[in-house]
């Protein structure tokens, strides 16, 4: 795997070249948090923008939380952004990143996988790193038939047996790259795989059968209404409560999200709201959401929130669901 990685490693802005000195732990940590539930293609330009704006963990720790949350918009799972800020402050308070997996686990927002990845990649510690790509490679290599997520302990144990003492970080990244480019979920390129001779699933002719995934449960459907109040070239925005879904983010006002359409319940102020024909759909991790769109000319109504210039709306950093709604409303009005 290390020989294959030396020849085929992806060039990524948070990585050091294969076999070279460990990269900056700040960049490794930031990339690992960003990459959770997000693709390399989506993260790469956002990572560049982050490190340009906040080139060190000290700069990130000192940033206003609202600025960080706005910059995070579109990456999803906004609790990660709040934890990112808390973690940066904790690192600064202790004088730098811990160099061990155990020490990293003590920081806010760093779980088992992230601690292992940072310890191996940034500090060269032997740590067992199992992300989705590594899990797929190992499940096929050893034919681990237990369904996910219950198979994770067995996958970690199997990965432990093949993780080397030296260059553990390069090995982890090699396995990630192999899963991304060759040992793909569908139509894996087994003939080009450096592990094919040892892969039990390949020899059995069934690599796509692993890892075994449980049947997906249908996501519940929920409904809501987004309120668009416009006045003198400005639109009303609110800040969502600090805890909960999309907590602390700037957003368009919205009524309750319920099992049935709530209509015009809980508008930001009483007015002659007009419902548009268009709706906006969005899928969260645990449910699907369909949003009706209500609009009004504010005409001096007093409301809690901030009036934001329409010409600057794209710079606010609205969460994706609200950005979708804003685009749909602007097309329709």
C-alpha cells in the first residue's frame, strides 16, 4: 500500500507529500472536520477559503462565531462548525494540539475516527484509522459480512492487523485514496488494485457485496413555511436559536416544522402574507422537508431580526435550505 501511495497519492492542500515531514496539524484537523459527510471535491475550495481567512488555529479561535457559521454555510451539519470554534479555543488555551490520539479525544468535537486520523497523519503516531473508504476496502479484503454499522468494531480490529508501525499516516491516506479511486462502492477497478491478490471478496467474485448495509428506513416527511418580508430593497433575516438544527445561523423566518403543512402559523409579524405556488424541498439526515413560501411587502412593520440588502444576500452564508428558498422566491416575485 505504501509503494502504491508513493506513486498514486492525491495532491490535496492539507497533505504533505508521501514520506515527507508531517503537515501542519491545524490543516489536518480542519480538513478532517470539513470532510465529515462531505466530499473532497466540495471541501477543497472551501478549505482554501478558510485557511486564507484564518491561517492558524489562533486566528480561527479569535474569529466571531457568526463569521465562522456564515463561512460554513453549505457544508452541512452546523454543529460541526460550533464544535470547530470550541475546539480551536481549547487548543489555543492549552498551547497547541495534543500529539496523541488519547489527548486529541479530549478536545471538543473530536471523536474516535478524527483523533486517530490526526494522530497518524499530523503526528506520525500509530493509530487505526477507519473512515467510510477504509471500511469498504477492509470489508472486502477480509469479507466481513456483518452489516454496518454493527460491523465497525470488526472492521477496526481487521484494520489494526494491517496498520504498520512506520508511516501510519501515509498508510491511512493510502487506504482512503484506494477506496476513493479504485475500491469504489460500485464497479470497483479490481484489476488495478494493489490488494486484489489478497482480497477475499475479489477472489469470490463479489466485491460489491461488501460492506453489507442494512435496508434504509424511509425518512419521515415534514412541512413548514418560510416567510419572505421585503422592504426598500432589503429582506428580513433572523438568527436561529443557538441550539438545535441549524443553530446560530442567519436564516429566513420560518414557522413550525410539522407533520402536516402549518400554513401561515407563527409569521414574524401580522400582515397580509401571500402564499406562492412554488414550494422548496430539502433532505436532512433524519427527515425530508417541504416548505411553502409566503411573501409580503413589509410597509414599516416592526419585526425581530435584521433587514439585509438584497444585493448582499449571497454573502450572508444562508444554510442551503434557506438559500434554495431565497432563490425560488426571487425567481417567482
